[in-house]
C-alpha cells in the first residue's frame, strides 16, 4: 500500500498557483465566448422553440486562504490515514513476532526435556563406569585409565573410594599418575587460581 505524505508549504503554494492559473484560463475562455458572436440556430418547423443560451456567470477565483485551508484539511486526513496504516502494519508485525516467540518457546521446552534426559543418561552411564573400575583389579584399572582421556580418568578416580583410587594410582606410570593427580587437585579447589 502506498503511504501518503503531507505536503510541504512550498508544495501547497505551488498547487494553489496551478489551481489559480487553471481558473484564470477557464474564466478567459468564458469571457471570450460571451463577447463573441451569437451562433445562429436553425429551428425546424413544428419543433419547440429554442431555449436561449444560458448565461455563464463569472466565478470568483479562490483566494489564497481558502486554498491553504483546503490543503491543511487534506493534510490532516492524509496524516491520520497514514497513522492508521502504520498501526495496522505494526499489529501484523506484532502478531508475527508473537507466533515466532511461541514456536521458540516450544523449541526451548523440547531442548530442556532432551537435556534433562541426556543428563540422567550420563549420570547413569558414569555411575556404571565407576562401578566397573571399582570392580577391576588395580593393575588392570591403572593400565586402562592411562589410555583414557586424562579428564575422564581423573573424574572416575575422584568417584572411586579413596583407598581403591590410591592403589590404582600406585600401579600407574609416574607421569600419568602425576597428570591425573594435578587434574584432581585443581578440580577439588574451591577457588579458581587464575
């Protein structure tokens, strides 16, 4: 839909000048026909008598204040219509935003449900892994934990009984045991050292 705009003062004056010029031209045409010769009309026998031509009256040219008043009245109506169109467009945009927010809220709820299920699964799996390492012989557990990711191995050792964890660390290579001990010590700190 095209948007209307209010006319500036210069544009209103220009429109008034055009209207004034058009009225002057029309009046000059009327005056020239009134002064000219009358045309001869042929009347057929038995036809009603011809009516005399109507006298054209000269209309007063609209003055500047009437034109400005007319333009200002139109400008207010145009402005009101533009505001109404903008309000309707904003309502449509708000409805679209509300619809998208609803869809986003549904997705967020779906992701939260999925995340909770994942956390429950990971907790169960982690407990199962800890139980597996708790049941293994210390030398076999040490050998397997040396191969696993250091963060995961440290997490498993932290969940084991301290006696079982110390025996497993005793069976490990010195370098791997030192790395795991460093990770476990930094995880146990209450304040971040950095």
